[in-house]
């Protein structure tokens, strides 16, 4: 297996083609980590969520990290890491355009409101994706890095 | 799609059957997130790594979070989140047994030293997995929680 750093363009292509990320945020000194769905557009990652622990963490400390995998059938992989800051797209007038942009991007995908809108059985579940409790947010990107690992039999670039 | 909390036993089974996790650690107020390989044994997660940013973070702040996915072909998934603390299994005499235990667990898997032993092309690469710079560590588990999401067509338990 050999490994190499990805270029900025290669990282952008992976962010544009994938939808599933892992998001890390921090509660005091304790990190917290969950999978999320996102859409990459105009150098931001857009997503949405129900209220909960990750939203509480990101409101308290906006520094977050996301990691996106691209895996095929073989042992090789590509991995992109985004360091950035949480920006909540609330209902304030100055953010209405960004909030609508987030909705228009996310709603292009089937079942886009899952799992962000889901709560476990026995807890309150909203009836639709436009329920007032849904929180749209985007990631203001500070840095993007990436790596690729490939089979030893493949040519090193 | 419906969602439910997993029992402690269900979480343990997933940790015992999977090898790939996402690990979040913290550098000051900034989280950092990487995929790692691990083995679950006697209520610890064992792994190893080359020196680098995640090791620096965990030495500075031992609080970490790991997330493990179990995904099939369909849209359903299971996700387990482990909150815990980093313990480095260094070469001190009181940890020699735990370090050997980590090695014996990890070395059962083919290519177990990848990607932990890999550095990008152009950076120094160790020649073998027992290179002195390799760092074995385990996670002292504080809490484990899990969720399962299933197709709406499947029966709610």
C-alpha cells in the first residue's frame, strides 16, 4: 500500500461527489462524533439536523472537523478532512437567502431529511421536514486536506 | 425509516465484529477526526499509530470519541458511539503485558499495520510494523451508545 496527499482540486471533487461525512464537535474537552449527510456548494458544506447534543456542542464551540471517505471495492481509499466553523442558518432576515439555498441543495436528494429528522422510537418525531425545530447549518471551511491509499501493485504517481 | 436505541449487548457485538472506526480527539478547542482500525477486547478498543497530530492531541487531552458503523446493502444502518479516554501502551514495565496483548490482537488481521504505519510519499516510512516509533494505545471506555435505522417497510421491534 502506498499513500499520497491529494490536491485541493481532488479534495473538492470528492466533497462534491459524496454525501456522507463524519462530523466531530467538542463539548468542553470531550469530543463528540456523528455521521451526517451534507451537500458541498460554493466552498461550504450544507446540512441540517434536529436539536440535540451536536447542535448544543456546535453552538457552544463552533470549531468542527469533518471527514469524508471515498471507497471502492478494493483496499484503497481516499479521505478528505475539513477543518471549519459551524454557522447556524437561523430564520433571521440576513440569513434567509443562505437558508433557502441550503434547503434547495439538500432537498434535491431523495430522503434528504433522514436521518437528520429522526428521533428514536418513544421520543417526539416531527411529521415533516419543514417542522419548525429543524436546524439548517453550514460549515465555513478553514482548511481542506486529503490522502489517497492504493494497492502496492498500482503505479505510484 | 424508523430508528431505535441499541442495547449494550448489541453495541458490544458490533464493536466485536467491526474493525474500522472514526476517532475524534481535540487540539485545544479544535476537534480532529480520522479513520482508524481497532480490535475490541475485554471492554477496551486497541489500536496503533505512527506519531502524528492525533497522537499529539490525545497525549494533550485524553478524552476521545469513536464511532463505528455497520452498514449492509440497503439504506438501514447501525451506529455505535464510544466515549472514552486514550491510554498509551508505552514500553514501561507495568504496561508490557497490555502492549503485548494489543500486538497479539491486532496482528491476527492481515495488513494490520496499514494505514497506521503509512506516511505519504516523500515522508519517512518505517520498514516494518515493529519499528520503534509505532505507538500502541487502547481506549478506556466510559460509555457506549448505539442506534439502528431501518426501512419503513420492516417491522418495528
